[in-house]
C-alpha cells in the first residue's frame, strides 16, 4: 500500500482556503497513491472556537473529501470540527474510494488547551479495513496514552494526525517510535507546519516508522508531501519472528 503524508501550514479558521491548498497538493500526486493522510483539524487549525468553523457530516468539507477520494480512487483521512446533536467533536474521518466513510471522535482531549471544556470526547476505538490492511486511527494527544492504542486487534498500521507544537516535538518523535515497536506495526504520524493565531509554532516531523522501529520516512520539517510503500509481508514476517504481542498483559479500559 502506497501512502502520502501531507505536511502543510494551515490557514487559521479558514476552511475554504485550506481545502483549496490541499486540493492543489493532492492533485499534484501521482495516480498510484492508495491512502492520503492530512493533519488534525486540517480545515481550520487547532481552534477552541468551534462554532466559527464547525460543519456537519453532510457539509462542504466532507463532500470535498468524498469527491477527492472518488476522483483519485484512493482513501483520504484527516480530522476536522464537526457539530452533531449540539455537541462539537474533533472528528477523524476516513473516506474510502467509493465515498463511503467511517469516523473516530478524539478520545483524549487536550486539557492543557481546555479542549475538554469545548469538545465532546469519543469513546470507541476505530479499526478500518482497507485493501486488506487493518488500520487504527487516532488523534494527536491520544499518542500519550498507550493503553488505548494497544494492539489487541492485530492491526497492521497505526495512524496519528496532529497539531503538535515544536516545543514538545521530542515527545512526538519518541512516542511514535515507541508505539511502532510495542505494537509491532507500521506507525504513521502527520503533523502541520507554520504558526497559528495563538502563536504556537509547528515544525512538522511527519514520519513513518516500521514495525521494529526503523524509519521509512524520517521526521521531516519541510512543507511538502512525503510518500512510501508499506509491505504486508514485512508485518507478517516480523510477527512470526518476534511474536511479542502474545505475551501482552490483559486489561480493560473503563470510561
């Protein structure tokens, strides 16, 4: 499976401008991409003003994602602000080439920014099956909580989308690598670049890590799109050789 990591600056609370710039980046990709990954809140930046940018699941940005996925005949994923039943969600949406979609609402809300006061947390872990790959999709702050991401489902690829600031980028790099090693899976992280209207600086470090901790795409700081091809055979061989997941502790996650 060939993946594209789209690392970009974001126009603050401007979905139209963000859709436009991502359209240009995606349309410039080669035709053999299977999965395109965008950052967290790719249509707005990490805003605590959800009413300004919130959309519905039939809104413009979802329709834009569906049209791109159909036109490109690939999957597309990223998170955006969704309003539903008078609640705001930081919702990661995975759109299939058919236009069908699945979604995950960010479980671990970032209390340092007061995200939990404004957004509603999700509860359910999302596992998507696409092209015979089992994919776990999570958002930013979820990275700090390894129990929730623990690979009890034998997934192959773990994805984090983020707005993770430069001041804490060492944690991002370290934890992504740890998630790959402990879960014996590919781990992909897509972060943004630039500065937001809160003065937070983002230096990217989007990356792709193999199941034994090796870099397929090392942490990148450029505003660019990075591509790589994943091998299911690599996952199978690694788990046959190092079958550590069978020794994992049993646990229960409580709400």
